[in-house]
C-alpha cells in the first residue's frame, strides 16, 4: 500500500484499541494449495469518519496477509464524536485462517519437494551508510521451475524495484495491489541464480513496528505445483535507528498441491 498523507488536523491516537478476534477464515487459494494457515494481526489506521486509511501487519503469515488486509479495508468503524477533536485512531484486529488437518502423506511429499530447492538471503539488521537495507539472495531449483522472489513491506517503506518483474499478490480478489517481485527462469535457476534488492525505512511512520517479508516462490511451469520459502523480519527502532529482528514464526518451506485433483 502506498504511503498515506494524513491531514494536519488529524492527531494520531496514543495507543491502539484492544485486539479483536474473528471466527476462523478460509485461506486464499495459494495458501490452501500449499497447506498454510495461521494467524495474522493487523493495525488499522482509521480517520475521524471511521474509514480505514492504512494498515500495518503486526503478526505476519505472508501468504495470508493480503487476504486479511482486504477484509480490514472493507470494514468501517464508529466516527469520532462531533464534540471531540478529529483524531486518527489505531485499531488492532486478529484474523485466524484455518490450517488443514495433518496428512502424513502430504507432509512427506512436501518435504521431498522442498528438498529440490534452496534459497539463501543475506540481509543486514541495520541500514548501510546511505540509509538503505541491501539484500542479496541465491537460489537453486529445477529446470522445470520458475522462481519469483516477492518482497512485502510496511506502509511508507520504499523498495527499489530496479530489474523487477510484474508485481505479484497472494489474494484471490481482483484489484489487490501487487508486491515487488524478481523472476528467474528454469535455466538460470538450475545453474544457481542470484539477485539483489534494497529498501529504505522512513524516518517517521504512524506504526511503531512493521514487517518485512520475502517469499521465494518456486513454480513448476508444467503442472503448477509450487514450493514457498519465507523469511520475515520485524522492523523496529531503537536509539541507533531502524532495526530488523527475525521472526521465528515464518514457515521454512511449504509445497503443494500434493494431490493435483484437489
């Protein structure tokens, strides 16, 4: 989502509202195929009219984030009372997406498919002297696959899209904005391909902590089967400035669909 310019008359609320939960949801198609479910927590920046103006992922599952954000953007909240100053408030919402039942055959198949690929990403926890976070990645896979390296970033973070491919998204709904992506074809992937990207974090933002996620999506060009590898960091700040903290809840590898008839 592009950066949001708030009117000067709006004052950011000092604290988010208490978290709210919803019943378990069906995940989007790509997450179902890869047998991924889980929890996504979102902060919604709401203006004085009760309209959601921006979102921020607090707890991420990258394959589910787009679907959760789509739901938040469709919500409305009570407007600011007429006798109080116009204030932008932060509402925190948690969405749970159904996780498929355990299937040993599917797990064994996915482990085998994951073993056919590798993805390594080097990303320093601090920006360089220019203020940029620079990332380099290397990947190996099959000649029958193509690789998309997709970068999901918080509101206001600027990703340098030099050399990028068509933006990619993880939501079924049309009109959902895409995320910057880089592509390798099967020949380059089989030979051991690599690439790089960078991004900058704004000096100030309406959120205190956001997330940077990188999804390496290997797609078989013949049958559409996929392997996804995730890397997720929390974007925080301390006395030295922006800091990336790894999120251990990221899914190391998922693969599917294990049964193409489903």
